[in-house]
C-alpha cells in the first residue's frame, strides 16, 4: 500500500489543455472514486499516475516519492481496464502469472501467488481454462487476478465494469468491495456510474473539464452537492 499525491498536475495535448491544475492527496488504503462526464480527463489522469502518459507539468508521488521519471513497472501500480485484453492462447493461470514471469520471479513464487489470487477471486477451478471458455465476469476476475498477483502498491481502475451487463455489474461491484476489504490496497476507481461510486468509495472526486469540481465522502456529496453539476452526478434527484 502507498499514498498517492498529485501536485499541481497539468496536461496539454498540443494547444488543448485537458487537466488544468489538479492537486489531490490519497491516503494509504483509501478507495477513491473519480467521476465526471466523458472527456473530462479521468483516463488521462489515471494514465499519468500509472506512467503511461507524460505529465506536462506537476508531480506525482507514490509513498512519498516523486515518480515522474519512473517507468510504469517501477511504480508498482496495477491498472484494470474495461477491455481486459487477456492473452487468448494462454490459460487463466498463465495469464495471471505472465507479469511475474516477465519480472523474473521463480516458478514456485508465481504458482503460489497465482493460487492465492485465484482463491481470493474464486478462480481456482478455472485455472486451466482459456479465456474463450470463460464468461465476461470470469474474464474480468482474471484481469483483476493478473493485477493482484503483483502485489501492487496502488490499484487503478478505468471503468472496469462498463462492458458487463447490469446484473454482472452489481455482482462484480460487491466482489471489488470485498477484495478491497481484504487487501486494502490504495485504489483510484474511475466510473460514470453513480451507484458504483457511492457504494465503493471512501471519497468521491468529481471532475469537470480537467478541474476538481468537488470532493468528499459519498454522504457529503449526496447531501451537499456544491452545485447543479455535482448534483447531476451524485446529489439527490430532487
Ligand atoms: P475521460 O476518460 O474522462 O472520458 P480522457 O482523459 O480520455 O477523458 O480525455 C480527456 C480529453 O483529452 C478529451 O478531450 C480527449 O479528446 C483528449 N485526449 C485524450 N487523449 C488524447 C490524445 N492522445 N491526443 C489528443 N487528445 C487526447
Ligand atoms: Mg476514459
């Protein structure tokens, strides 16, 4: 686990500024939901934290250390996307262990971590299957397993459930909640689903056109949205 701090983050693509001046401190073990309309900069922000996108200006710190110059691997962050991109020719176990193999872990260590993650995610019986033999929810669990085995300091989720049907979304939401209660890894969870944000997060951060519009606990935002924009996302429908 590690704290994550954003210090005056600014991001421009050419003449287009997409993140204006964002500062945010996320505590060790905290679960943050990042919400906001399409195009407001959520994915860009996550990608900068992960090291997949250059920061135009400002610093990202993880565990108190500025990581701007670090590669994604060195940052020890795991990212879960909506398209889980599993390797079709590999089994579930091989998919889950692949990153550990790249990091040079021994076969025993890989097997132990994969088995442990499989137990957490109820994948033990599926370890020998190929992705094509899995349901959407099972594939999403494998994608999470692949992230967990690396024992990351931070989890980044980018709308991980948006490709699933409504029933499965509800189920996966509880699984993510249970998982966080078990591993307590600092998490930043991007979603445009109000209920997901309300049920999962310790704190919700509302983004609008590259600025933080408001942040607070789900209850605070629900009861006292700062403006109509926030109310539209989180507040009571009245
Ligand atoms: P969100 O995830 O909130 O939907 P994004 O972070 O994907 O938003 O995008 C924020 C803004 O940055 C959008 O206006 C998008 O068009 C723009 N953008 C994202 N990636 C690029 C890129 N590689 N080049 C130029 N503009 C980009
Ligand atoms: Mg996005």
